């Protein structure tokens, strides 16, 4: 060391009998902690019995709910299409009423107003 040579940490640990982690993993305190952790893991990792009927029932229910979801989605699509079609027909009828008012010369107040959410 006094001659300026580089010191090998491994050589120092080996000479002291501490190489390969013996300091960290071979002391009694570490062994006690390790055993305590292992015993806790064993009690927490109790194997749950596999219930084949329960799994099959869950699969059937999942498929059932998936079918119901898809049916509801299709029904919503149909209702949205009907809603758009009705809205389109309402707009066309309002335009037709305006055209009739213009052609007949009637005042706007003579026709019963309908406010169906579409603004003029």
C-alpha cells in the first residue's frame, strides 16, 4: 500500500474471511431475519383449492355478460340511427313548413310553433 499499488477489495475481503458475501449472509442476525421472513411467507401463501365448477361457472357468466353487452351495443346503435333519421325528417318538415309559409303568404304566427330542439 505504501508503494502506491492499487488495492484489491476482493483480496482484502478474502484475507479477512469475508469474501463472497459471507459478512452479509452468514451472520446469525441475518439468518434469524431470513427465517422469520420465510415463515411469514409460508403462512401467507396458503394454497387455495382450485374449484373446477366455480371456474366453469365464472367462464359461463363471463360469456353471458359479454353476449348481453354486445346485444345492448347493437340496440344502442339501432336507436342512435333511428334518432338521427327522426331528426333529419324533422329538419326536412320544418323546411317544408317554412316553404309553405313563404308560398302561401301566411304569417309565421298562423302556424303552430314546434320547438323540437332544432333552432331556425
